[in-house]
């Protein structure tokens, strides 16, 4: 399919201004370039924000570099969140879509005949200011399981039953999947922990970093910990809450701040809050519509039909 007769590049001001995240109530001008000679009947900007859809007709405004630019102005919502968007281009006998690339990294997108991946605009609280010290600091991201093992004997503790445990740090990561469903049967672990991060603080300080950004560290069965089971407990594979306090104190002594990746848009199904398998004593949303966590989830028909990460 020819891809060059429609163009949007979310990283250039000709197509999106201002670039990047915007504050609540601010205006964003979004443009789609259509090759001269192509005369669509209608160009529409399709938005999704605040849990509802909005379609804005776009207006042809200017010709540049052989392209006719269609523009629409979007007003960011009152509350912080996200605006998702793609374009609908209609001609006399067909509807085209233009959306994000398959990698969903922004920039140049792609034309398709089906609903495409959306572009994203992050909306932050009006008046929010970034601390001056943060603007020029170097951030170092740590995926704890893959960073360093600080145990003297290099033992690896508390991995879930059936896990794949690597014996060499240079092994390739692997998932063990169900051949029929594609679901993950077991995760692999390398044995990194918070003690390893503490051990490496002098090295990180020598690099000149000012912030450690941690991937999730709270209790969860996976290696990535994005399927949180308990927001108040550091996963035992990494250490415990007290060891994390020690790490933060030692990092502060080294002039290094700590940021945690808090995953609050979803939890694991095996968690205190959903508790599908009944592994926790708390009454989860899967077990009772009277659970204090029931409102955290979107059930189409309780208990088995609900929105999840995979659909």
C-alpha cells in the first residue's frame, strides 16, 4: 500500500504544536498533510479522552511542499490523563485511516484500511512545574532482576515455582509459553536484587547519575513486576521494605534520588485486590462485588468477563 500520500509526524511542529506533553486546558494544533492532487471528501481527527470518543472535522489550511495541510485544534481536558488520536480520510469510494506506527513510538505513522494504533498526548496538571535540579540530571533505569545480585553467595531467593533460573548473566532472556494459547507458563529470572543495587551505588555515582528510575519492585509473580500483587510490599525476590529504606538512604548520601514505577492503571489477577486464584486472605474483586476493590476494575459481566491488559 502506498504510504506517502498522507503524512503526520507527531515529533515535528508542522504536525503537532506544541510538541510533547501539555497542561490541562491548553490548545494543541494537529495537522495531517495530504498529497496535492488527492482530494478527500472529508478528513476527520478522531480523539479518545475522558472515556469518550470525539470526532473533529479538519480544515484545509495551507499548501507546503506539494502537500495540502488539514488542521484541527484540540483543547486538553480538565483533568490530567491522555488524549489518543488518529485520522480518518474519506474519498468517494473508500475510507482510509492514518495512525501511529506499529512500534507505537510516535513520529511518522502509517496508512491502513483498518483502525490503526493511536498517537498519544500526555496531559498534566495545570501549573505543575518541574524542579530545576531534575531538568539537567542523568536518569539511570534499573530493571532489578537483570542488574546485579548482591548476595555474598549469589543465591537467588523466592522465585516462583516452575521458574527458569539463569546461571549466567549473558544468557538470552526466554519465556516459556503455552503452544496453543500463547500464554506465559513460567518466567525466567537472573537473580538481581536490591542488595545488588546498593553494592553498585559507587559505580552509579561515578557515572554521574542523579536519579535511579526503578522498574516495579513490589510483590508480583513475574520478572518485570508490572502485574502488581501488593503495592505495600517489596517483592521478596528483591529484598524487603527495610532493605529498600536502606537503599534510599545510601543513595541520598551519594546524591542520588530514587523514582519508583508505580503501576496503578492495572494489577495482577493474582493480587490482594483482584485475587482470582484465592491466594490472599483479603476478599478480592473477583470473589465478591462487595469487595472494597471492586470499583478498581471494569467488569462487563462479573466475575469472569472483565477488561484486562490483553483485552
